[in-house]
């Protein structure tokens, strides 16, 4: 599986504290080895994020992605990054 990042994800990554950026980098390495590793708590989302999946970066930070089939390969397209409250507020998406 390959990983790609949206401009929004990249912008939020660059604004995040260096400790969060380091954790994102660590979790992406784990994700590339095994997207279902238990430490990621990879799970499908509901409601406004239906069709997307989330992985844990820290106990509060999440990365949201969607899977896309491009030719013979599955790509994880990370669309956004943020705290649980930032991402899952009713008016947000």
C-alpha cells in the first residue's frame, strides 16, 4: 500500500507541534508495515466521515484517510489531521 497526503493534511502537519509531527511519522511507518496494527486502532468512520478511516496518532490526535484503488495498487490518501474534537465536531468536514 502506498500513502499520499492531501494539501490540507500537509498544512496541518506543518503547523503541528514537532512532537506531534514525530508521532505522525512513527505511526505512518507502522501503518506502511501493517495498516491493521493494534496500536493504530484503525477503524472505519460513521456519519459525516462515512467512507473514511481513522488511525490514532496519540491518545487525542487522529489522522483520517480514505482508500483508493489506482490501477493495481491500493493507496491510502490521508485527508486531514487533528485532535478528536477538531475532527469530529458536528459542523466540521
